C-alpha cells in the first residue's frame, strides 16, 4: 500500500519537474519574462502545497475511500486561496501573473491525473 502511494507521489514530482523545465525553457527562449527565475520558485511553492494535498488524499483513501473526491475539491479550493493571496502580497509574482497562472493550471492538471489514479487505486482490506 505504501509503495502505491509513494509511486503516485514520485509520478507527481516527476511531472512537475518535467513541466517546470519545459515552461522555464520556453520563457527563457522567447524572453517572455524579465525575471525567468521566478518560474521554478512558483512551481516549488504550488508543488509543495499540492504535494500536501495529495498526501491528504492518500490518508483519506485509507480511512474513508469514498471521500477522496471531496479531499481533492477542498484541497483545490485551499490552494486557489493561497495562490490568490500570493498574487496580492508579493509584487514579484504580481508582475509575473501570467507565468503564475500557467504554472497553476499545469500543476492542477498533474494533480487531477494523480487523483484519478488515486481514486481508481484498489486497496486490500486488512
């Protein structure tokens, strides 16, 4: 059971690293931002929040398997609130809001894919 959850988390981390690398390369190549180093920071912040949400989803899957979708929705709403707070508070992120939105939706896509796999995961009853 732990191996399955670790594989989900490692798959998420691999997707985020891949997406961050592609996004960073595109921004640097086309000079779309004055400060392209903000992109890995954004991916790190949103990725860590999402990693916590995935861990919460794994816990919910073990205790209450029918409520994994609710854990996803609650985590997604909480993450959205944190991202909006970052836009309001941080001037550096406010000037790169397009990069923030792209990274947010890319990480949201990865999160949806992981939660679909988590919902379909079959656990043995002990």
